[in-house]
C-alpha cells in the first residue's frame, strides 16, 4: 500500500468513528426525550404544549401559596380566639374574686 492510501484509510476510519459517535448521541437524546415524555405523561402532564404546561405549573404554585396563607391565617385566628377566651375567663375570675356584681 502506498502512503496516500494509508492516509485515506485513516481519514475514512476517523470519519466513520465521528459519525458513529454522532449517531450514538442522537440515539441517547431520543431515548432521554422519550423517557421524559413518558414520565410526564404518567404524572398526568402533557408536555407537547410547553406553554400550557407552564400555566399549569403556575396554577399549582398559586394554589400552594394560597393554601399556605389560609393555613397561617387560620392558625392566627385560632390563637386570637384562644387569647380572647382566656382574657374573658380571667376577667370573669377577677370580677368574682373582688365580689363585683354581674
């Protein structure tokens, strides 16, 4: 074999290896894409329309923050009712202790 033919063979081998690597990366990307799509579908999310998916995630975030606000305000209201009840009981106790009428 001449030197030129060895160089040509080397170039062909390198080019073939590059194509194989590119094909493997493309295959991996496709497999990952399919796995993510299937996982999202199993979770009940249709990822074919990203804008709708973003709106859904925004709604879920708003729902979560609203729920947290309701919980904290409900706890605050409960504490307020307990404080008022304790203050009322203390007031009635003080009135009875000093013998004040009704």
